[in-house]
C-alpha cells in the first residue's frame, strides 16, 4: 500500500464512470492488493458488485469466512451495516472491516433500537422475575448492540436456518423467549413447532407493556417483537394463488421472514442458502416461484436455464438498503485501500464486541 500522506480519493469522482471502467479499475485495485484483501458479497447484492466477491453467501457465513482467513488483513464487506459489524465481532484483532457505503443499513434491524429493548426488559421486569424466566433471542440480522444485550442477559443469536434449534435451546433453560427484531421468523418457527397461538404475543415498543395485558404476558411462552423485513412483506397469499393457477406443476419456495399466510401456502420454506441449494438441485424442467429478494431470484434464473424460475411477487422487491452498495462505492473503497486509505472502517466497541461474541458463540455451539 502507498503512503498514508496521499489524499483520500473522492467518491464524487467515481459516479460519472462507465460500468466498464468501474469494473476494470476495481479489478486492478484488487489485483494490486492481492492477498491483503478479501471481498465478501451477500447473496442480495447487485451483479456489478458481487462479481468481484471472493465469497458469496448469507451474512453469518461470510462473517465466519472472514474470521477463518485471518491472514487477510482487510475485509471489504458488500452487504449492510449489521453484517459488517458481525464480521468485526468475529474477526481477528488485526483485521479491518470496510463497508463501501455507510448508508447501507437494514430497515428490520432498525425496528428494534437498544433503548426500546431496554425499556421492554424493564417493563417485563415489573411483571416477571425476568432474568430467571425470559431468554432474549436476537436474529443475526440486527445491530451489534442488540447481540451484546443478548449475550449479557443469558441470551443467544439465531439465523433463519437454526431458529428452531435455538428456540429449543432457549426453552430448555427458561420458560419464555423474547424474540426480536423479526416477528415472522419467530412465529413461523413456533407454528412449525406446534406452539399454541394463545402462548404467543406481539410486543409493540410504542405501546405500554407492548400493547399486552399483564395476564397475557404471564401466559406467553413467546414474545415476538413487532418488526419485519420490508422485502419479504411484499409477498402475498394472492401471489401464491396466481402462480398455482398459471402453472399446475409449480413449486413455491419462500423465506421464513414472509408472513405466515404466505408461508402456510408454500411448498417449501427456508433460508436463502436453502432456497439456492433446493432450486439448484431440482430436476431440469421443474418450475419454481421464489419468494425472496429480487437480485437473488434473477441470479437463480440466469444460473438455472434448464428450469422455470419466477419471482413470486408482481412488485419489484429489491433490498433498498443493500442496493446502496454499487460499483462506484466498491471501486472507491478498493482504490482508496490500494492507495493506503481505509474508508468506512467498521469498529464495534470492545464491550459490545465481547458480549455479542458470547451470544454468537452460544449459537455456534447449538448449531
């Protein structure tokens, strides 16, 4: 890398560049950096970004890959903020995690602020011996400070793949679970486990006691935070009905962040990795309606030309915040790094990092 005395390159200089020039310059910077950098691309990224990725996958897999390759001092994470935070939590001390665009966040993760979670815990504490009866379970699609909250309070993280195993782990230790920030993953998982509906409540952080009676809180075994993924909420039962009417042989496969009315109509439900593997392994000529992010579905369609792959919704459903990372941002971050400048360095405070890692390690042990 060059001298740190040089001036950082300006992002505005990259916006007018053509797609071809951006690709060539990004590739050249990556070659110059060699084994010092690793580019991680989340499955939902646009093609112009993910084509530069050394590894593709979901957020936790990518974070683990970064940690396993500690010889790479720089990690450019093409995803959203909480994903880069998880990479920093799991990374070795000398690794530097970079997010090409700091505005790449997650609307679902933002639906549970730490102040709201603290208030929820305090409200529950006035009704229950909370530390003995409630296990906080946070989806990995959440801020580091929420993972830290779970670590500190005997809780754990989960993914869409291992939510059932994590919920079983939590119930084996305490009577109740506070599950956040996505209510649909929690509800869909509990439905499949046979939990009676009257033992689930939704906690609205803007209402006293989350909008629940004291009696309902005491009865509940699963307290679901009122939060959702804006992309997966676009899918409706009518979309499933439409494709079944149009294609008698079609299989419907959806992500568990979808509403339960969609999940209950689907043939298969699973994580992004599950969807990719299932469709990829399916026989030639089969038809699939896929309920998850548009970039991923379009990529599946191109990569599986021997199958009929359809996007389940009639509405464009891209992850708007993930979409913020584009070719100019990636090229800017990569060339600055090649010039000796670290831009958009993601650093989780040490205390949060320690507690968050405890919550993640508990999940790894369960999985």
